[in-house]
C-alpha cells in the first residue's frame, strides 16, 4: 500500500449531462493505492488518519492529480513524420505515410520506434492508447512488447490493406486474416494488452478483406475494431465510388459487421444524423482528432450532434497528422475547433473526454479513467506552475474551472510532472 497527496480531480459522469455533480474534487486529497489499484480517494485529513502505520505517502501538494490520459486514436508508425508540410489526407498518405511505414518491415526499426513512442506517451501523461501500427506483424509485436515492458494499457492490431496502396505495403485478404488471427492468439488479454482488428479505411480494403475483418471481430469476443471514417470530402467521394451499394461511408463498415461495441472510428466529420444514430444504437465510438483535422484541412468535428445522438466520444491525438502527443495541446485545439463550429467546450468536459470519456468509448471504464475503488492506478501529476506564463496566469485564477482551462490552453508536456502506471512511477520530469 502507498498513498499520494495533492489536489485530486476525477469524473463520475459527463459534465455535459450532470454539470458540477459529474466531477469529484479534493483540494487537499489523498489517493490510496493497494496492489496497483485504487483503494480509496478522498480528503487527506480524513484518510491520513485511516492509513496503517508506516504507509509511504508521496507529497505532491501544489500539483493536480488526474487519471492518466487516454488517447483513442494515434499512429505509432508515424512518429517520424509528424510536422511534415503541406498536404491534405490522400496526398499526405502517399507522400509521407506509406514511405515511412515501409521501414517497419525491419523488426529493429519497429522496436526502436515503439520504445520512443511509449516513452513519449508517458512523458505527456498518456497511460492508455489505441494505436495503429503497420501491415507488418513485427510492428504489432514491437508495440505490444514495448507497452508490456512499461505495464501500459494498449490496444493495437495489424493494419489490413489489400488494394489502393503501394505494392510494398499491400497484403492479401487471406494473409491479413491469418496473421491477425495469430497475433490475437499471441497478445490479446496478455498483461494489459488488447487487440484491435484494423482495416486502415474502406478504400484500401477489398470487400473480401472487409468481410474477413468482420469475421475476426465476431470470432474473437472482446477484441476491438479500429478504422477511419468520413475524414475528408474527397475520401468520402472515393469510398462512395468503390462501394456504390452502401448508403454512406459508415454503412460500408456496417455491411461487413464492423459497427458495434468496441469499434472505434476516427474523425467522423462528414457523417449525417442517420450515421450518428446508427453508431449510438450499435454502441460504436468516435475519436475526435482536432489537431490532425486542422493540420490536414479536413473539417470540424460536431460534438454537440454526437452528444445529442448519444454516441460515445473520446479524444485522439492522431500523431503523425496530429501535431502533438500532448493531450493538453489536443484539448487546446478541440476547444478551437468547436469555437469555429459555434460550440463551446468547457474545461471540465474537455478533461472528462480525455479521461473517463475515453475509457467509456473503449468500454474500459470499469478498469481505467477514474479513481473509483478497484480501478487501475494510472494517473498524471500536473504542475500548474511548470512555466513562468502558467505560474503567472494561474496566480490570477479564482476557480477550478478557470485553472483547468488555463492548463489546457497554455500547458503541454512541460506541465506533466509525473506519470504513474499501476501505482508506480513510470516517468518523472527531471
């Protein structure tokens, strides 16, 4: 058993639904951890008196302790092409993404990038991620191995592409199915690792491969499915040409059994209300990726319509079209995207989306995303005085909401003092 003392905040529900009742806050709090899980969280004065003699207490007063951030869409193989200039989606894939992913045929390269990637997540306070690797089985092995070494919770799976992509990345439907099946048997449910069936997007998979992806999703209860949908208008038109029988882009996936609980679709910009209703009814989730949507000029996410339809929503950095591993910076851009769309994102709701909201979108809120008893003790310690500007601006704040907003607008990786995984320090700022 150990405990950590500081300013503690976590969420019980979506602030859009329950307002201030959706959060639990302790100005001077204590988080008690037993065997890597949350035993209790509450006022320090009350809980310190209950601690067994000799229990170590890490004093972080002056710092804000939140559940670890959850990134619901990111590409580990694109870390080396982040901040590549000047294209929209389809051109960007051909010019930057596919050449970079070619290198992951080399297991040594895959392992080196996986180590960097996991360390960078932890440095930014992200303790759970749903990530795209490449078509190479070695890329999946490398990422799972790196996450397991760090005891992180991670979801990934071999990318499936058997058309409309370079020959050096093109798979076959049969080989994609067979390798995915073997990887599921090897990794799914091991440590804190979970597998996702991963068709890149409908345009790069034949109907045969889409059908086999749906078969994998059904054959292995508990696995996930991740893909992209309706990110870019030209992409939407292209998919409509390839699948003329489908009502919409989302309907392509639905026809192959991809839309259901534990399926997560990135972007979801150019959907209609029928698509949103279908996602809500099926229990599928959207990953809101603001930095990449702005960077590639793709469009503006409609959070209000998603919420009104009852769709699960998490936040995705979408590195490398996304421009930062930092969830604070990603929330910064989410606020701006919604401003442009005539909507307002409160700081409380933003941090909910990055923690419990992400956990709910992944059906993992019984394990991560909050400090409810029994949850895995993943958390981030934020320093509200990490930079001179943060310190000066926070000195003028009068409410928790204002301080959270300042953190998400002015904060970045420098504001992350520590990241803890399963009740143990995993990264600490020097």
